[in-house]
C-alpha cells in the first residue's frame, strides 16, 4: 500500500462494508456510504486529510492532488 492513510480514511468512514461506491476527483475522494451516522467526521481532519463534507450519504474527503493515485489503494482495500 502506497498511502497508509487510505486505510485510516476507510476506517473513519465506518469501514469497507459501509462504503458503496468511491470515485476520485482532482483533490477529493467522493464516497457513497450506506450509513452516514457511522462516519466519524472528527477523524477526517488534518493530518489525515484536509477535511470532509457530508451531505446525506455522499461524503467528500479532501486529500489534495494525490486523490487519483490514492484510488489504487482504495481498490485494493475495498
């Protein structure tokens, strides 16, 4: 795994079983979660990531320009 913090992000999102879909953006990882109440937003802050926004079951985690390359680690975990 190239980016160990990917595992921490998945854990903060309630684990792999809580994630329905993920898609990279320029500076963000966009997740669709099954249960938004399982997301620990307090962990989705520096130094792990730049922050996160939650709107319903959509969670955007701001990780910076490495979002595209972090996707490989996410695919491996999920």
